[in-house]
């Protein structure tokens, strides 16, 4: 590995994090929260789904994706989730609900607003089918995991109503729906009309920069001081333990290089904002989770390029 490799990847991904910083500055110095909410809603409901639908609509031309990557990624999530619960219980004396949310902070990545742009820039369009496959199952698997864990901790009984709401939320998620709809359209083998394809392409091109600016604007709402010990522990789980465990599982499964790079990159991303929603929903660790989102996003500007370099990814 050449000494210039980390710097090359850092230079490649630096503009992405500068866009996050731009959004943060805009929100902190004048732009109202309503602007942040509107931009985030547009990115999540229109721009990113459009990008993914157009990609998956050309399904027949996409490279083959090794489905074993799901075992590597979600197997790693389960292992680190168990470690996180053990740390929360032993080091911070948390109850079952607190343990569940704490552990989720160590495995739930910001795959949409940050993962898609980094994959597209650093790994290329060939990696996006692998990323999309993880995205389809990510919310369903991890929201279900934390719901089951919390309900069991509270009542030792699983709520069918709560599980039903989780499944409904995943099914109506614009990102998941766009991937499934695009894949279904791709199986038809019918090309998109040129005028439609060009329009979707223009919207999709805006998805990457706008998603990063929206992420930065959202980060401006969080502080960094609350629950700093718990936040530091979550950061170590998220940026060190999860990518390492996923990488070891990918090696054990003999995944191809591209799929390995994709799942490890996703595992190495900062804590996703959905974990903050979980903490608010269950009424625990909101301050620590908010702090961990800010801290991991700042550190990921360095650790993500380093992780990709260690995987042998070179600047494109």
C-alpha cells in the first residue's frame, strides 16, 4: 500500500464531508429549521429514491451481487449488538431498554444520506446494487431487532401491534419502495422512455450533494456534551468494532472484493439519525445518541477513507 493511498482517498471523500460542513454552517448561522426539514424531506422522499429507482430499473445490466453479503453485514450487526448490550450492562448499569438503544447506536449506520454518496464516489456505480441490497433489509432487520429487544425487556412479551407498525413503516419507506419498484421494473426488461430517463437522471444527480447538505443541517440540531462517556463507547463500537467484525465475516465467507468493500464501508459509517428517533421513541439516551451522531460523523471524515485504504480501495 503506497503512502499516497490514504491521502488520495481522503481527497476523494473530503468534498462529501465539506458538503456536510456546509449544511451545518448554514443551519447554525441563519437558515431556519423549516428549511432543514424541507430539504431532508425532499432528499429522503424524492431525490435519493429517484437515484435508486433509475439505477435498479436497468436491472438486467447491473453486475451480479453475491447475496452472502447480507450474512456478513447483518451477522456482524448481531455480534456487535450483543457486545454493545454487554458493555451497556457492565460499564453503565443500564436496564434492558437502555442496553437495546445503546447497542443499536453501535450498528445502525447512516447508509442513505452518507453511504450512497461515498459508495458512488469511492467504489463506483458497480457497488450500488450491493449497497441497495443492504438498504432493503436494513431498516426492517434492525428496527425489528430493537423493537423485539425493548418489548422483551419491558414486558417479556412481544407486541404484535408494535411489530406490525415496524413492518408497515419499512414497507412505506420511500428508499426501500424505490429499490423494490425499480427492481420490479428492471425485470420487465422495458427501457425507460428517454424523456423520463433524462428527467430522473437530473433529479438523481442532485441526490448526492443535497443529501450531504441535509445531513449537515440536521447535525446542527444536536449537541455534543450530553452523555459523553456513553457517546464515546458507542463511537468505538460503531467506527471500530462493527467494521472489523463485518470484515472478518466477509473473509470467512470468501466474499468478492467489491461486496467486501461495500459492506465494510457501510459498517464503518457514522451512527444514523434513526437511532436518535429510537431513543426518543423509547425515552432513553437521547443526549448520548445525539452526541454520538455528531462525534462519529466528524471522525468518519478520517476513518472512512482509512478503512477503504486498508481494504485496498484506490482513488478512482
